C-alpha cells in the first residue's frame, strides 16, 4: 500500500520545474503560514513533508486544489484514483 506521502511525491514528480514554481505560488496563497522564503528552495520531497505537516489529512485535497489551479487536471484524476 502506498502512503499519502508517496502518492503526493509521485504526483509532484510529474511537474516540470516551471509547474512546480507555480504549484508553490498557489500553495502559498492557501494559508498565511506559508511565505515565499519558506517555499522557494523546497524540493518536491520537502513540499510533501511541509504539506502533510500543515494540512494533515487535508494534504491530498489541498494538492488537488492546487493542481486544478495550475491546469493539471490529469494529476487530479490520478490522485483521486490512487485513493
């Protein structure tokens, strides 16, 4: 069984560098606890840890919301199917 962290990491690994930058930008807007300086040097692994720590059980839904905003609906579908 794949863990939530593994699922999220697999999805983030499918993003290009530019898409990952946009992902971070939209993620920052989801909560006031995230700042640009906190996110700018984060790898996909770091982002997964951060999202699970901040959003807990809502990390998957938060990720899907950001994927929709960056027009990665294919990843929303994959993440939904992997549940």
